[in-house]
């Protein structure tokens, strides 16, 4: 899927004052591209991912999704124009979201957490166990599948959150600092898996990171500062 952000602005009211977070952002992201999103803490990176997934709405502008990247004259879907049910279905089928703070379900085991998106998409079929086991192995957490999230380290929970976000093979993967809790070596291993899967599943990936190493492996680096998004040399 190709994504276009068109004149996107977002403000928050803070102490009675409008605080501009995103100021007329315009960008086009091609199908299959890996984009690193960098910028200081509080610059609006998570806010931008929330707008892309329809979790949050811009004050003005549109997030447009194109199913075919051949030409922009093709029909596009505007996330803002979707009703709540359409947004839920779009998120469920087309988006994988690795949340900055994981958002695992505490009452479900690792395996159940990862199965959950498959159940929602009606994809918990005979092939599911093999897919989950392959992913757990590639992320080196296969021995944790029957544990509950509270029994895992931060880095292990992060890898469960990654598995849960990609198990249903979404077309767009939004990854909010997916290696933020990992040591350098595990972080590199996880980044390898994410890049391999992006190719295998032909996903478009936006990856928020504070790591120069992670950013340098993306196709493009976009930097968010003072409400503006600028392209950086990768
Ligand atoms: N729901 C909200 N209500 C009010 N202000 C908010 C809300 N969500 C975010 N903000 C403000 O918007 C700004 C951007 O927040 P955001 O979480 O997008 O930053 P970030 O770039 O992801 O930072 P970090 O690198 O620390 O995760 C912050 O100043 C934050 O306080
Ligand atoms: Mg953030």
C-alpha cells in the first residue's frame, strides 16, 4: 500500500494554549518502502503513527491510502472519511502496530497474545501454529510462549509485541521504537527479522527510532522537528 499524508496538521491544547505538534505535513511513501522516522522526544513521532493508523485524527489534512502504487489517479481511501467500523476493519487487516509501550494483554500468554490478531482476522487456521513458531524462533523467544507478559523482560515483551504486530501479514507496519529496549546485538537481530519480513510480505514499514544504526538501514530517513518533516540523507 502506498501512503500519502496531505497537509496534515495536529495541535494539542496545553495549559489553555494551542501547541502545534504537526504543521502542514506532506509526504508520499511508496509500497514496500522502509522509512525511518527520527526526531527529538516530544516531536510528534507517535502522534504521526497514530494518525496513520486511524487511532487518532488530524485537525486538518488527510491520510490517503492507495491500494495500487501504479498511479495516483487510482482510487484512494481516505482514513478520515472512514466511519468507526471501517477504521476498525482497516486497522485489523491492513495495519500492524508495534506500540512504544508494547500494549500486550496481561491476562493472555505470549502465544495467545500473538494468536489474537489472527482470530480477529479469521485467519487462525491450520497454518497458524507453524507461522507463529517460525516467528518466535526468528525473534529468539520460542521458549517463552506459555509465559504471561509480566514474567518477561522488557526486551522479551518488545519482541512479543513485534510478533503480534506482523503475524497477520499486514500491508503497513508501524513500528514505534521496536528496538528501544534491546541491547545492540538483539536489536540488530530484530532489525534483520523486520527487514526480511518487510520484503517477504511486501510490507511498507515506518519505523520510529533514536538509533542512527537502525535509521541507516532504512530506504529513507524522515526527520520531525518543530512540526516540520524533512528528508535526511540516509
Ligand atoms: N493526548 C494528548 N493530549 C495532549 N498532548 C499530547 C497528547 N498526546 C501527545 N501530546 C503531546 O504531543 C507531543 C508529541 O508527543 P509524541 O508522543 O507524539 O512524541 P514522540 O515524538 O513520540 O516522543 P518520544 O520520542 O518521547 O516517544 C508531546 O509534547 C506530548 O506531550
Ligand atoms: Mg513516541
